[in-house]
C-alpha cells in the first residue's frame, strides 16, 4: 500500500512529465503547421503558426528548460527548428509571389547566406577560444605577466555560431507581408538586413582570428603550479558545485580565513568562481578534470568539502590529504546523511545531534570517523538578550527550497503555507516587522513555489515593504533575496523565526530565541518532534496556520515556556556552550596538518 504522500508525489511526477511532453509537442506542431502553410500558400495559417512558434521558443527557453532538453534528446535541436522556420518562409513567398529567375535565386541566397556565415563564424570563434583555453582562473594571486591572443568583443562572441540565424526571425513577418502584397520586396529587405548584420559579426570574428595567428595564451597552469609550490597551502576548501549552490562554499570562507594554516579555495566551475563571495583567501578555479588532476596538490594536508558532488573525485584521489566533509549546515533532512559521505576520511558535524543522525540513518559512516566541532560560522550570532533592542518585534520567515523533487509538497512550507503565514503576520495588530528571506534556490525546481514566492513579494510590497532589501536598517517589512544582508545578520534582527526542517533552524538555536517549525504534512506533535529532533524546542505550525496568532502573542509578551528547552537543545545541536567552535575548528585542522 502506498501512502498519501507517495501517491501525491507519484501523481506530481507523472503530471510534470506529461506537461513537458505536451509543451514540446505543441512547439513541434507549430513548426509543422507553419511548414504546411508555406507549402500551400495558406497565409493566415502560416502567420498564426509562425507567431506561435516564435512565442513558444521564447517561453520554452525562459520557463521550461526540461522541454528544451527533451527536444534535443529526440534530435530536434533548436538550430533545426530555425532552419524549418526559414524554409517555411521561403516556401510561402515562392507559393504566393510570381518570381523571375533572378528573384528566385535571391529568395534562396539571402537566408542561406546567414546560415553559411554563421557556420564559418562559429568555427572561427571556436578556434579563437582554443588559442586562449580557460585552463584556470585565479583571485588574490599574482601570477606575473601572461600573454594571450586577441579576442572578439563579448557581444560578437556571444552570437557567433548557431545563434546568428536568429536574425532570420525577420523573415516570418516579411514573408507574410510579401505574400499578402504579392511582392517579394519586404522579404528581400528583411533578408538583406539579416545578411548584412550577420556579415558584420562574421567579419569581426574573421578579423580577430587573422590578428591572432601565431599567438596564444602563456603557460597558465604551470604558472598556477609555481604559485602553489611557493605558497605551499596546507588547507584547501574544495567546491565543485554549480553557481546556484555557491552559498554552500561561502559559509566556510570566514572560518577558513581565520585559520592559522595557509589555506586556498579550489573551485571547478567558472560560473561559481564569479559568484563566490568576497574573501581574502587565494582562489583557484580549474574547470577541466584533466587539468585539475595534473596539478600537484600533495602539500595539502586537509581538504574540506562543503557539498557532495561527482567532481569531488578529482580531489579525493590525493592520497596524502585528509579528506573531510564539512557540509553546508546540519539539519534533519535526508540530505544531511548522504551515503556518499562514506568516501571521506572524516565527517565533521556541529554536535551530538549530527552524530546520532548518522547512527540512525545507517548509511555506513563509522562513528569513529565523526568529529563534533560546533558551528564556527555562528560566532557573530547574538545570543538571547545580548543586545539592546530598539526596533519593532521582528519575525523572520525563512522557508527552505522545494528540494530535488519538485512534486514533494511537504519539503517546504512555502507552497502550502507560505501565503497564509505572510498574510497572517502582515495583519497582526499591533504591527510587527516581517523579514522574508527564502532559500537561494527557491523556485528553481518548482513553478508553483516560484509563483507563491512572487505573490508573497507582491503582498509585502503592497504592505509598504521593501521588496529588494540590501540593508536591515529601518523598520519596514523586507524581502531579502541577495547575498547581503546575510542570514546571520537577519538572525540578529529577529525575535521569532518561522522556518522548515532545515539547517536554518539548527543555526538559529544559537541565539536561544523562540522559533517555529512548519508541519505541512500534518504529523502528530509527538511524531514530528521524534522524527525531527531540531524541533524539540520549537512551536509547531500546522498547515492551516491556526496557531500563528497565539505563538506571536506569547513570544511577543516574553512569556515563553520553551526557553529552557532551547538551552538544552542548543547543547545537543551545536555542542557545549563553553566550547568555542572556532577554537575547535582550528584544533581539528591543526591535528590533521600535523
């Protein structure tokens, strides 16, 4: 027998796949109808189908990457779809306009010229890129003078290749106009504009290629290796995840900067490299696995991993290095006990809760390989009553994201409860201050989560709030989605947290202030606290949010019955209060480096 939750998840998965297939099929149908309309000279049908195809392409690229991927998997790459569009426009004009031999030749040559130039420009652009291979990028490192071959302007490089035929979009309305007027002039004019623009880009690419003959980038990787040999880093913070997950590395920058040992940040994604937060640490990004494995990193004594990703294997192969999984926050989520963790020499957790979590999960991580170090990132989080309060009572709503399965309605409170929570807080009398800080990945997997997020932002804006806050100053409601202000800065402005089963809760316990954990699945209170130990000292909020008003009233009045429970939970989650987590972090790093 499957549970209601499993049936909901299965239905959501099936519905999602059918939706992707339907979107892809409709786009393909638009092109087929467009082609038929062109062949038979059905101008109205061609115009409607052409408009649908153009809008569909934009919609798929903007809102439905899975549909784009499905079309490519079945061999319908977007360049083939563009070619179909151009062919349909040519056929429409040929069917409806009487053409001389010269005009027919021009009808075929103008669109074809765009394609020919795009092919050669794409090839030359690739050759230019190979002269300056992106073997490595660095920050806070001086490698000395390095030569490089000339490169085209960024805008020209961006459109060179299969993007150039996009200019032939002009042929669709021009073809309709030519067919209606029985005059090829509009088509010839649009084709000439496309051909000239494409030729301009192609000429820029060709001239850049000619100027760079015989030149190329200097020995970048050897220069990086020379720097490594000179600097001799003992600790490496390794991050191989994508740009959207770079927050996972960002949270370890400050503790790594504070170490007594020489440290370096090693990255594998150029997009993530550009998104990494400001740091004084030297940063090296080597995207290619072969290039990275050719670096001599034997001097690194301890490698810290913030995320479980496949490219970790390129660092894990270093035999003389102690490999430590530090993660990106302790929580009761299943992701916090990934079986992949067995590959590391040690797994570092905040407190006893993390150790027991692995024991309960039984994923093969030995208890002897687990080290409790606290959370060195939390040094700046003020404990209860540590600062003078001269501001309104402030509630932070920080829901987690929808997770890898966007059909799981219980992973986050945002979809089922978010609007009720926010509207309930905005309607509270006397007025309180709301700070809404969603997870950085919110809406990246679920259209529903993205839509709810946008409605929440609109509601906060309508209530006079700042929908794009970059500072916590003032007393207005805030929406915080950027890198700054950071989560811990928000903690220090917060009297009551509302969140989900996530590491946000574990970290907030450092403040000893009251917090609420959402229970969208409707588990009984005993079952919920037993399954999610981080909720032992929490107020629980059911799907209908009926408890919200009472929770705000009790915590606002200072008559909080959960105070002592939070003190006990803090020790369980984050380690003894008297132990300085940064000292523990330094001590364990020192042990590995010895």
